[in-house]
């Protein structure tokens, strides 16, 4: 496992390292939370192929939105640390050994533990729902499990925060059955991506 500590998330260097690589937050474009193939899979394949062929990241970010997002994330991280008494280190990216074509970008890793952190700043209605349900929101299941797959760690923490509410904090354990599906589908997807890029490179004059 390779932890990139010397670049900031959202920076040009961070964007460049993610070119053509599947991130944990994008896994839902390859498979669903039940392990079935996503209808977005082919389109996402073309997107990453375009990145590898042009050397440009397809995503675009608004500087003001990014600044606001980082500020909210910082507040949520602080709430998590106050609530749990854990110390959190901010990192840029985590790649598996050899960089096989996928990565995760955690919102932090817990110092002294084999665990990562996913932070969300949410609207009041969403926080009420999370606190009421008391379980990991389905839309973040794949992201957390892929992060556990990438790192090989035993736990990942999910924390949502909204001003005026208690933070919702949950420790997510490994789902080995889903992780096996994630590994299989990522391997197939990246293999297909590499074949497509190789084919198109031969056709480009």
C-alpha cells in the first residue's frame, strides 16, 4: 500500500495522479451496492479511456465550491475528533502496491490504527434520517468497502455532521463477500480499459 501524504486533495498534482484510475467514490459507476453491473459502466469506461489518451482529468471543479467543501469537511473532521478523541491525519491518496488502476482518497486516516475516515457535511433533513436509521447510508456502502479493499484495513469510519445536531458516527466493518466482488469487477474493468486504450493508441495517427 502506498499512502500519498505530500499532496493536497483538490490540487493539480492530486488530479494528475487520479487520471485513468478508479476512485472509491466512483465505484458505483461500475457496480451497484448489491454487486450487479452498473448501467453507467460503459460510459465510465469511455471517460477513463479519454483521460488516459489525453492525459487530462475529465472532472472539473469550481474553486469557490471546493473552498466551501474543504471548510465544511474540516468542521466535520473536527467534530469527529472531539467526539471520539481520535487523532486524524489528512492524506492525499492511497494506492495498492503496484498501482493496479484504482485508489481511494480518504477524508483522513486514524493515527495509530488501521482505519480510515469518510466525512460528510449534510443538510438537516439528511442528518435526521441518518440519526434515525442508525446505519451506513446505502449510497456510501461501496465507497467504504472499496476503501477497505484498497487499504486491507479492518475498519472504516463514517461521520456526517450538520450544525445543530449531534454527529452521526459509525464504524464500518469489512464485508468480505462484497470485497471479493469489488476485486473481481475492478480487475475486469481495468483490464477492459487497458485493452481499449491500447487499441485506440494504434488507431490514432
